[in-house]
C-alpha cells in the first residue's frame, strides 16, 4: 500500500449489530485505491480495491442492483 495514514470510517447507515466494513477513501484521488476492512477486525487484512471499481459497487448498491432476490 502506501506510507500515508489511512483515515478509516464506517458509513452512517451501518447500524446493523457490527456486521460492517470500514473504508479509507483518502487514498482514492492520489493513488486510485480504496482500502476496505472488516470493522470487527481492525488489525486484520484490508482489501485494496481500485477506486473506479469501488465507485461502481457503491453506485450498484444505491441503485438497488445488489438487493437479494
């Protein structure tokens, strides 16, 4: 990853008993990545997603494209 400090946050919509992820969007513009981690295991691994892929995922969630059938 980088040596920059990650600024992790959880969505304000995440109020589901701890089944959340955290993201660090401060690397999206300068490095083109969005790290994602499990909010219950903050010392565990983080996935580094391409910023455009993360944006497409968020857009799909907002549009309801990923709702369970």
